[in-house]
């Protein structure tokens, strides 16, 4: 009698897929590398550092993509460990920026774009440039009555919780000045700055005069070519300099 041979099922061969784990890790690292390379070419250093911190927390190797050790972030710490000094400077600049916004709103509402200009300067202060034609008649230092409201509006804008030093500067063109009231452009520019300062303080008794000063620059600091009528018109101006309270290194700016 023939023996029946039992058919043995072939065992399915087990495919070793352990290589997928390191392969996936390599892909993830490559993706992270490309993201960092792209970020380094399109964002500033602060954003790049933040991305590095994020990647450091994702990977458990102890060292981040940018060689920063991974760590559990302190919820009470400021971003990128910003120092108190830096925060003082940032807050001071934010307050100045709010002042700039208020001035720009005043200019827009009163359609004074041709007569006013507001600029931020290198030391962090704010400079308001006012063309003299809107404030004074030629050769005179008395503010035109119809534009006294400019001094009133500025007196309110310049008021702050912590007083700032304000410098009013008068400028002229290079056309010689010699009349019964003023013997030179020095005289005219100084008197215009002083009169404008007086008007600002009179319109707001809350302002401390000790933080204000006025000087005349005459014709010696032009911003345009005095060889043209247009350039001379730009040079005849009054400037209001709003000074910062904190320097970029976080130190308080002392009174000169």
C-alpha cells in the first residue's frame, strides 16, 4: 500500500524590515538639513536660532542640528534668553513707534504730507521735520494764528508717562537775513525754534519744560541744494527731535 506523503507547507520567509527605521531617520535628518539650509538663506539669525532649538528638541541625540544641546525649555524664560537690557531697549523703541503712529495719523487727518516728514534716526530717536512755510511768514518768527493748532496737537503727542528729552531746532536757507528785527539767519532760526517751543509748552501745562530745549542752526545744516528755490524751501524748516531713553546696549541715556 502506497504511503501517503504529507505535504508540508512552505514557511513564508520573513523579510527583515529593521533597515526601515534608520532609513527613515536618515530621510528625516536630510529633510531637517534642507529646511535649515533654506532658512539660513531667507530668515534672520534670531529666527534661525529658534528653528535650531526646535530641531534640538525633536531629536534625542543630545545635540541639535546647529550643535545646540537639546533641553526642555523653561516656560518662564524669554525667547532666546533675551536680556533685561535688551528688553528695555525694545520697550523704549516700541513706545517711540507708538508716538510715530500718532504723528502720522495727525499728518494724514490734516493732509499735511507736503509740510511734515517723520523719520527714525540712527541713535533710535524720532525726528519731525516741519516746513517753515506752514508756520511762519518770510523773515518772521511769529507762528501764523491759523496754524497754532499744530503746536497744540504736538504738545499732546509729546506727552508721555516717562518724560523724554525734546530738542527744537530752527534752520534757514542761505539767503542773507538783515532786517529791523533779525540781523542774521542765526537770529531768525533761534527765535523761530524758541517761539515754537514756547507755543508747545503753553498748550500743554503737563509738559515739563526741563526736558525741552531750543537752538538755532542758521543756514549751516542744509538738507537740500540752496542753489534752487525748491532746495531753499526744504532747508527752511523747524525740527522736533524726540530722543530715546535707552541706548541699544540697554543703558539709560544720561542727560548731556
